[in-house]
C-alpha cells in the first residue's frame, strides 16, 4: 500500500474556538456537534491546554483520581514535528507544525520535571505512571523520577522494539524506545492475566520433547506467559489503517497492553501529551474513561475524529485553557 493511501484520514476540523486569540481565566467548555460528542457509557474529556497550567488549575479536582497515566512527552530530540491535514483520497495532505522539541536540553529537563512532579499527585494509591522516551533523555529522566517517586517505586523499564529504515551508518541503528514505569505505592494494581501471550512455538516443542526442559519447572503452556520487558510492535508507519497524519503517533497495540495491565474497566486513564489521541481511543475501546490533554489544536481535532469513529463512541466533552504563559510560548 503506497504513500498517501490513507490521505482521507488526514481530516482537519478547523474549530475556531481552539485557535481564537486571547487567554482564559479558567478552562472554558466548548460545545461539540452531535457527530463529535458521542453518547456511549464511557467518557472522554479533552483539553486544549498547556498541561502544567491545567494541572495547577485542576489540582484539587484531579488529585488521586487517575489509575493510570501514560506520558509521551517530547524526547529532547532537538527536532520540530509535523502533522498532516486537508488530505483526501487521491490528494496529498499538507504538513503543518505539530510541536517543537528544539529547546535547550537543560531547559527541556526542567520543563519536563515540573510536569512529572505534578503527575505523581494525580495517581490513586494503586496507580501507575508510564513515561515514554528514547535514548536522548531517558537516563536523565529516570534519575528525576527516582527523586519524585522514590527508587523503590520503580517497576519496569520497558523496551519497545521496532523495525524501519535508518540513515545511521556509523553506529548500530537506534530502533527502540524506553518506557519507564513507576507506581504511586507498593499496593499498585497490575493485571498479569490480562496481558498474557502465547509461548513461542519452539518453547512448546521443547517441553513436548523432553521432561527435563525448564530445569524441572513446567509452565502452563495453554495459559500463556506474562510478556517480558521488551516488546515488539510495528510502528504506525507500517500499521497503515491506524495512520491519521501525526509524526509521532503510537500504535494502538502498544497502548492496549499498558491499559490492560495497569487499569480496570471504568477506571480513569490520563494522557497529558495526547498527540493524535491513541490513549483515549484504546481506553474507550477497553471500557476505561479518559482525560486527554494537548496544547496543539491539530492534535485535539485528530483525537476528536478518532473517538467519534468508535462504535459506540464515548461521550466526549472538550475544554480550552490557554493561560498567559501558554499564549506567550506560542
């Protein structure tokens, strides 16, 4: 399937309420047309806002409410990322700025640390935080998370592996991301059975051929196993049916494993760097409520469209909160 085969997914709503001039004294709810509002039993709240300003404004209301937070922030890569809009079948989409990741590295770390500290207080006592990064900053951010949560609250470093072309010729190709997992307390929730996967065929064959396999331990081969801390999922560029024209869009299968492992139906899941809305889509499909935050109107619009395509579509409410600092940063 060639380039542009899914250009018809790159719709743009051009909601004027998201881009109007001025600042907001408090989050302002924006009415949605029925086609976008949905009416299912699951809810999704979407905020066009700087996440730190919003967390400060909603601290009392959101404290201790989230069972799961997934954060996919800028990686400190020094790049500017794009989204594609106005595409249709047979017509190439146009690229627009999605977000900037080109501030100085020290400023980036300070910027991210403030948001990580605020995120901790949103979690329930049994809640978990997943922070998605790569080689640019993961080692620095782990030290900061150890300070915020305590080293004993570190649960996993998940390595997400994938294939793809690379221009690198002077080093091994960098084809994995790092996802750091921390828990609010030692009484965290983790549903191992919800994420079991089949044993490899070679493992099944080995145990069938020898009673001495496994050093005297025989696994329940029919039940399957809990995945290791390295995961292979294709990137969205290769999962064409999911593409919505957002440079750093993550695959739904990746989020499905995270949501199933660390939340239950009807729990509240949050994504403070929502991007194209994958977390909200997966949460709704799995019966979880969600809160999505992103300061980019294009990201908000793509999230709205993806949620509206679900059946049943969750009940969606949308807010805008552009404070003075957010406006000056634009």
